[in-house]
C-alpha cells in the first residue's frame, strides 16, 4: 500500500449532493466539502461547482495530489471517462473526465458510485484484507460490487455488480429495470415504501403506527419510516422487514454460491436505518447457500457508511488508475 504522504481527492457525485474530500494514502479523510450538485442547472454548472470545490481543497495543500477520483451515479465509459447515462444527473454521453482534466491539469478517474464504494470498503473498510467479497448497498435501490481473486469485477461492458437486479420471484412486482421480481423490487427502499403504503391502505388498523409517523398520509410513507416503526416494535413494520430480509437472504445465497466470498458487506440507508437486518439475513443464508460456501463466510455491516464513495474513488486514483482502466485493458486487447 502507498505511503501516507500520498493523497488524492475523492468525489462522490450524487443527484442532489456531492462530497469532495482530501483522502490520504491510508484511506483517512482530511478536509471534506459538501456541496449541492445543482443537476437541474445542467452539466456545465455541475462541473463548475465541482472544479471550484476541488480548487478550494487544493489551495494550501502544498504537495499535489496523485489525482482526482470521481464516483458518479450512472454508467461510465471506462476508456474515455465519459458518463454514458445518469438518470439522477440527467446526463447522456457527458465528456466528464476530459473536462475535469483540462480544467485542473491532474489525472482524473471516473467510475460508478457503487463501484467506488466497493473499492472503499475493500481497501479501507469492512473488507480490508479480504480478496473475495461482495458489497450490497441497500438504499432507495440496491447496488453492489464484487471483488473476486483480488480484483473488482468490471465485466465485458463495465456493468458488473448490478446485484440488485437478480431475479428472486419469477412472477414478482415490476422493477425499474424492466424485469420483474428483482431483489431491488422486493427489498430496495422504494419497494419497501410501496409495500408499506399498500398494507396501510388495505389494513388501516394494522398500519396505524406507520401512518402516524407519516403525518397520516400514506403517500408520505418511506423506508426510513418503516425502519423507525420496526425499531419501536410495530408488528406490521417488523413483518415487512422480515420479508425484506427473506428476499435479501435468497438473493445473497445465490450470489454466495456464484462467487464464494469470504465476506458479504451490507450498507446503504435501509441497513443503516435498521441494522438488525444483517443478523436476519445471516440467519436466512443458512439452509439456502451451499455449506462449503457458508463455512468461511462472514456477513458484516459497512464500516465507512456514506463516506465509502469518497474514500474509494480517491483510492482508485492512488492505487489502481492505469492498471485497471488503461494498460491492462489494452494489453488484453
Ligand atoms: Zn430490476
């Protein structure tokens, strides 16, 4: 690993807010800025705000950083660093890396935000020291990442790790991806909110506690409200989250059988809001995954939380930039 005098700027570019941080070679965050993304004002405004924040961090930093790593909520072209598609930002084929490079004169690497978070957890978080792991981030949607044999899998067209879209229920509810019965459509935050709204409407008595937390309005029910109700012991919320744990156990069992990881790391807003899910998932895995795959397995909680993205994107620049996205690819040709 790199010396601690080395550093990079890590950026987590989300649809509404962006984190820009100084990260050292040991994965420690120094100064961190939280800025609004301003996606509605267009790509030029987003980049301008980002460049100003980077220059702010660079000011007075003395030694130049190894580079700038950016995790973006969207699909990224690994060759050009362009953002192919980001529904959250409203971007199509946006020349992102080139524009930042031109403006700042530093190496820039761009990757998907969940992939960046996987790098962070692997190198500095709950996956430290382990070369085979899965990350599952259960937020509004479910994103993931796979580290296999000491490499973060990228796939043939850079989309590997879409773990939320494995099918759990052939005849299940529709998913945003066009399939039905995906793990995300059963256990993602948006799906939890939808299920809670339906239950509350069909059985107002059982749903009274959840509805109260949503100011009496079913349309205001969120996964966060369901988690808070479960923590307070509400039977309906607990039953809903038991089903969520079941879907996540079934999905994880398939992934554990496919990749034989030593660790499965769970993070994201839903898990942070109701950490007991992890124990339920671990229990659910028993009897579903193959015993030899279960033997070395640990199911753990994310260590870096919402900072995994900035730490991981900075780590990407410091440790792996050319190897993963440049020379290796060309050599394999
Ligand atoms: Zn899906």
